[in-house]
């Protein structure tokens, strides 16, 4: 906008008029809301047209790009601080950042119009770059953000113009008496009300766009139509593995209670009808199977305890389930793995990858292309329709959810998602043990106190658990049954508790006779270690 065509410059008095700052900030926030409303609505419609998986929403694209660039220490801190609520925290953080940026742009624009508009466009460009850099996006996917930006720019300009106009209109003077008539605040109030209305519309656009993208077309539930495969080998949970102590870990984790960790800001909606799993890379022949063919293979049940590498000592990012699946080694055998291969890079529908050593997928353990969790189709957040489950390795190098490709490759040629972000190339699960009861800081009655918990050393098993009170001798805990070395093992110990304040510490020994290390390590780069302890008071 050139100075010549501009409306009369606002007087200094008008620019600093009470309320001009907040009003300008509001205008900036409204322009941001309109941009996002238009962009998200169009992105949602496009996503729906393309079947639900394409066209990333600009908000999720920026969030995803942020997650992809999260260094290990920050991920570590976020998971430790917010646990599985880290996504909510990210969302709220993004919202606050956007409101702050919008306010700043409005405030700046009211003082220096061009500067405000330029900053606005720059923020938009960040969004465009984020959308363009998503794994699955093409040129068309930029359109919603581009149109949103134009709409927002237009709103920003015209509202700022009007704001200056209302602020700088000279107070009309009564010709007869020569005294100023009170400023008609109605004009500005009308403007602000209108702007607020626009902002609300923008916010509604965001909500509607997200909803449209997520409902997509009603996915035909092929898993339900086919029925889950009947396993040729089943798992029964022996009664001796289960505890009835209140507060003790349930041996099998119910699906709704199972921890969830992934980089997906919304659960990928994979249509089972379109789903394919491809085996590529260093193979004699590429293989591609669809769900019907997968379900026709001989499936087995296996009980496997999954653990996140981000779990802290005593933490809860661990869960045990009975999985139904087809052994990965049979799928790999069908493709014919070439001798030089030593890694399988599995990829998910949303572009995430895990690098798993070839040998754990081809030895006799129950590494599965899994389709069911505790007898039910995989819940969407746990990988529907198909995921990988590999006993003995942390999830980040093995447990790919929404899996679509197994690329047979080499560690010196490829790496999984978390490796360049500060996590180890290989992630065998470290032996761990946890005290569930009593809880830390519990106030207990004297006498016999039941101490109970869980220990895991997947694929090696747990051979011994010991508990120590303060600096006393280690006492051997009673181990519950261990139906498989791939699952955790519950334990209990009766403590003749003396009055006072005490620290209980636990340590486990794995099936190879190796004692759990007391060396304290943070989760990054290859899993936390150290002995878990709780402090309690005995009355
Ligand atoms: N597609 C995809 N699969 C993934 C991840 C991910 O970010 N994306 N995270 C992995 C990690 S780090 C863990 S610990 C497990 C967790 O599986 P769960 O959410 O079913 O407990 O999933 C793994 N599979
Ligand atoms: Mo993880």
C-alpha cells in the first residue's frame, strides 16, 4: 500500500488512544484465526475427497514437523513430564504460540503496516514449508494453506484500515457551540464485535476441518467382515501368573489401559480394504500382500510385553498383551532375504520407521505381523489394522504400528526414525523391576506388609527378584508363574515392617543369571537403568 493512497495517517493521539493496542492485537488474532479456519476447512475437505490419508492439515503439519525435529533430550523431558499427555501439551502450546504471534502481528501492523503484513506472510510461509515437507504431500496440498493465507491477509489489512479510520476520525465538533461531541465509540465497538465474530468463525472452521478430515468416508471394516484369523497355537494365562493384591499390576493389560506412544498427532486412519504390506529391498522377489491374504496365513498367539525406551525407572510405559499374528520370518522367507542384509526397516502408513536387526525377525522367537490384541482387532491407536510385535526390543526399534512396508536392508545403509534424533541404533530391552505396592510415600500400619511388583527382561525371562529394606540384606521375593520369557513376571514379598521411615528397593536377575544393573541412566540413548525404590512410613 503506497503512502499516497493510504487513508490519512493516524495522529499520535489516535495511535496511543486507550484500547488501540488491545484492539490491534485482537485484529491480528482474528486474521490468524481466519487463515487457519479457511486452511483447515479446505484441508479437511481435500483429505476427505482423497480418502482420508492425504492432505495434511497445516496445524498438524507444523506440529508434526516440530515433533520430527525434537531432540532426544526434549522428547525425554516431555515424556517424563507429561507422559502420554505430551500431545495435548503440544497442542495447547501451539495454540498459545499462534494467539501470541497473531497479537504481535496486529500490534505491529497498527504501528507499521508493512512490517505487520510481512511478519504475517513469513509465519504463513513456515506453515507452507511444513505442509510441503510432510512425507505424503504434493503441490495440491499447499492450496488450502495458500488460500487461507490470502484470506487472512485480506482480513488483516481491512480490519487494520478500519481500526485506524475509527481511531483517527477527528471528534466531530458541534458547529454552534464549538465544543467536541463525545467520540462515537459505537463505530469501534461495532468493528471489534464484527472482528470477534470473524475470529469465532475461523475457530469453528478449524474444528470443522479437523472433524471432516477425521471422519473421512466410512471405512468398510474389512477386519470385522473377514473375522480374525483363528490361531493354530493359543496362549492360556496360568492362574499362578495372576495376582489378586490390590494395586498390583494386572498380568495382562486391558487394551484401554495399554500405554500409547507414537509420533502421530492424530491416529492414522488406515482403510483395511486399501491396506497392503510390501516386502522390498534386499530380497529375491518383492512381495505384496493384502489383508485377505494375510488373514489366510497360519497365525499364532503370543504373549509379549512391550516397553518404551522412554520409560523411566519405576515408570508405566510398559504393557503386556496376547497378540495374534503371522510370524515375520515366514513373510521374509517368502520374499527370500539376500545374504548381505542385516536389518529390516519397517515403515508405517504415516511415514514413521523402525530399524530392527534381521536376526530377531528370523530366529524362532514370536516376532509377529500382528492383527489382534487380547483377542480383539488392534485398536486404532495401537496400529489397526496391522502392526509389528517383536519380543525383547524396545518399541522404537521394532513395534511399528500401521505397518505398510518391510524394507530388507543394512544398518550401514538405512536408519530408523529415532536414530538420527539421538537414540541408539539398537534397542534390546534392559532388565527392569518395579514396586507397585506399597505406593511411594504410603502411610502404613506396622506388622506384615505385602510388597509386590513386576519385573521384566523380555526374551531372557526373570529368574529372581530381591527386595531390600533401607541398607539391609537382600531378601528373595516370591515369583509368580512365568508362562513365557517374553512377558513380564509378577512378584510379592511379605515384609515384617518396623515403625519408622523406610526405603524399599527392588532388583531383578534375568534368565541368563545376569543381575539388573544399579547404574543410573536416563532413557536416552538406549533405555533407563537403575534400581527402583519407594519411601514409606510405618506407624
Ligand atoms: N507408526 C508408528 N509406530 C510406532 C511408533 C510411532 O511413533 N509410529 N512408536 C513406537 C514406540 S516408541 C513404541 S514404545 C510403541 C508403543 O506401542 P503402543 O502405543 O501400542 O503401546 O510403538 C512403536 N510403534
Ligand atoms: Mo517408545
